[in-house]
């Protein structure tokens, strides 16, 4: 009996030793595989710390502080950093080259600028075939950051803080479906988006394709000094990380300037191009309606080297706007006139400088022409006096049929 117990004990020790060796071998092999795949796909040097591997009841792996530097460069932020990585797979799934799930915490992707003079990609370039191809059924990332590094160091990087990102059927050879939620800091609001991402372009990450739809809800314009109102928006986009075409609609039932506090409904349909390398937005066409006033707009929202924020430069035209809408937006108590107005004006709104507490209306510059026709005063006393003057001017001071005299004005204004 003693010999049997001894044999069982020795067997357990041998099995434990074999298991430990197997784990060491598996850990080392898996680490080499992961590093090799990342190196091949992202053209970078990989740092992978504290890798832990388990095989029962499912194959699992965790790692911390993953850093991937493109071409070993240390003069720019790493291409990818991950605070914590967790993988889950089944043996059968791995035999089919499928990983069940990967969970990432605090993923950061810093897209490098395109080399000077380099044209946008005209298509997917064939890359080096990897020797360990995998399809990841689901990738979940919490608290991720996508940062577009500008080509000009004087410009501010464009950041997208993504609360939650879920990718389905991800591989390096094909596009993957995604769902993402993020916050836009200005104006403050939540964005919900889904679509297709990839395949990843290792030679130039900015050429990676992206397309989808978005819903921008409860965007609070009071986060911009001098404005107020809650906006919602729906739209679609397509292109690459470097250049995205966007088309959408916005709706704001209570747009107002703080200097007047007279809210008006504002809706728009817009077509724009977003330059992912610097965050500049080029408005190709905007058809807006402010109250009962149709306005056509085009222009750009662009950065200024070394300055935080964007400069808004627009060209606005309307052939049949209403004075009560446009004047009432900026005058307390509402517009003193009602009538038709035509306008063609250039709008220039620079970003606030550090310490600048002026609101939008104080920083806004207008230059152009407008004309007012068939206008009458909203104050009945003022209109009555104007009618009396009109009757007197026509030599019929007692003719009460002469009323609702029009105030006609055509003026060029520059502010």
C-alpha cells in the first residue's frame, strides 16, 4: 500500500512538472505567434508584458501594457497601445482558425500622417501573407482613443474618444462590421455609429476604409459660449480614415443666440468632406431653414496652426428669408420689422484665444449685402405713425384706407 501511495505521489509530481513545462512552452509559443502576427500586420516592433495562458475549460490568454511602434520610431506616439488584453477561444475554434473573443481596455490608436507628397491610396495593396491567419469573432474595446496625427506639427491632433467599440468577424484580410459609441466634445453630445471597417492597410493606415451610418443625439450647443439649443442628427459616411465624405440632416427646435434669447427651429441637409489628417471639414452644400427662412451655405471649418479650435468661414445666400427670423435672432424682444429679405454674406468666426471670454456674437464678422422689401413694423404704434406720414405725403391725411405702409430699404453692410 505504501508503494502505491508513493507511486501516485510521484506520478502527480511528474504530471505537475509536465503541466508546468507545457504551460511554459505554450506561453512562449503563443507569445511568439502574437508578436509575429502583430509585427507582420502593423510593420512595427511589439512589446508584450505579463502574458498569462490557461487551457481549461477554454483556452485563454491575458497580457498587459502592449505597445506597438511603427518601424521602431520613438519620435512619435506608438501606433497602438493596449493597457489590458484578454483572449478567449475553444480548441475546436482554433482548429478552424477562429478566436471567440478579445477584450481590450484603454486601446489607443495613433494614425501617423501621410508622407509629404504621398497621394491617397487608389485601392487595397497586396500585403505580405501572414503565416498565422485568424478570424476573431468579436472584439470589444472599452475607453478607446483614435487619434489622427497631423502632417504639420503646428496643428492640433484630432482625437475621437470611443466609449465602447464592438467589431464582429475581424480579420486582416477583410472588412469587419462595427458598432461604436462616442462623445463629441463640441458641441457636447453622444454619437452612435455602425458600419464596416477595414481591411487594415499596414503600409499606410490612413488608407483603411470605413463606411457607416451615425446618430448624433442631444448635442448641447450651450457648451459653445453664446449659443443654446439641443440638436439631433442622422447621416451616413464613407471613405478612408484620412478622408471621409459625409451626408446628413440636423434638427434643432430651439436654436438661439444668448444676446437675444429668441429660440427658432433650425434644420439642415448637408454634404461635406472631413479631412482626417487635421480634422478640417469642408462644407460642399448646406441647405438650411431657420424659422421660415431658407438659406444656402457652403464653406469650411478649419484649424489654425498652433491654435486650439476651428475657424468657421461660410458663404450664405438667401433669396426669400424673413426679417423677423434673421433680425429677431439677434435682437432682444424680437424683430421690429416683418418682411422679406435677400442676402449674400460671408461669415467669419475665429476660435476663441486663451483667456478670450467673448461669446459667438462678439467674435462673429459679417460682410455682404442685403435687401428688405414689403416690410412693416411689428409695433402697431410705430406702424400707425408710418401710415400717417404716408397719408400726409400723398396729400390725403384723412384717408384711412391708406394703411400698412411699407418700409423699403436696400443697403450694403459690412461689420
